[in-house]
C-alpha cells in the first residue's frame, strides 16, 4: 500500500520524465514523426525563468534574515540546470543577486521600475517563450504554509498553472487546500507579459518549518524538479502520447 501511494503521488511527474526520456531514445527517423512546433529545438517553447526580486529589492525575509531574492535565485538556477539536462532552452531574467541599474534611476523605486521594465522587455522579446516567475510567500501569521501558483491572463497560463499547482501540492504539500488563482493586476510582469506566464509562490517564509525547508538545497531541488516536470508534462503530453 505504501508503495502504491508513493507511486500514485509521483505518477504524473514520473510519466512526464519517462516520456521525455523515451523521446530522446527514438532513432532520428522516428523523431521526425513527432509533430513539431515553433521555437526551441525539440519543439518545446523557451523556458523563461524569472527569479523574483534581486538587487536592492530583497523581497520578503525569514525570521532569521534569509532573503526571498536569494532563495528565488537558488531555485531558478536549479531549474535552469535541470532544464539544460533535458535540452530545454532557457532565458533567465537574472543570474545574480546584483542588478545593473541605469545611471538615471536614482531612487530605489526608480531602480525597481527600471529593473522590472528591463525584465519585461526581455520576456516579450522571446519569440516562443513560457514564463515561470519564482517567488516565496509571506503572511503576518506564521501558520499558513504550502505552495500556490498564479496565472496571467494569456493563452494556456491557467491550464499550466493548475497542472503545476497540483504537482507541487502532490509532491511537497499534499495536505494543502490552496488552489491556483489569477495573478493580481498589480503584479507587473504577470499583467504585461504576452506569453504563457505563471508565478509560483513556492512556500511561506513566515512559517518557520517551511522557511527552513525553502532554504535547503534538497528542497529547492525538489521544487525545481516539479516545475520542470510540469512544464515538460504540459508541453509534451499531446505530442508524445500520439506516437
Ligand atoms: Zn516575491
């Protein structure tokens, strides 16, 4: 029974990974039979990874002072590395805690605006992109916990968010009753990005137990693995199961 439960929980993710692995094992001739779509080699859209905050904007922080921006970047870099293993093209909106601000941006607010607008320009310049923005949640009460995925009002965003959210809950927080939800209008990148776009709040820095997990390499890797598996599952299921 234990094995059955474990298998059931991980089945969608394992299936996605296996389908992708199988596609790499096909001889060249058979691979050509897979329906191709525009964009990155292999027909997959370019994965745009946005590590939320950075530079002068640390985002939320744990009681111990660990910054959201650093955790977001650590998850983003793990996601980028895993994506590379699967041949998925990636674009990162930042790859460092330091951000180069334009000289004319003098105040913190101006610098943050300049950074957000540079990220949006990059995101909207990718011809066939899918945006995953990585954040950590915070609430004044220390009890709330668990991931939650939000979606933009663009094609496929809601479906990708619901799949990713279900996978995150299944893998990391099965007792959570949260659901995927539309991104608030005041989240600039979610409002202005033209591509499929989701924002993953991976967990609550205000919950001490979850904050400790979110700061660990192992848990960050699990989050990254679920994000990538969800992306692969979403963008390959129609193609690979058809062969
Ligand atoms: Zn944030």
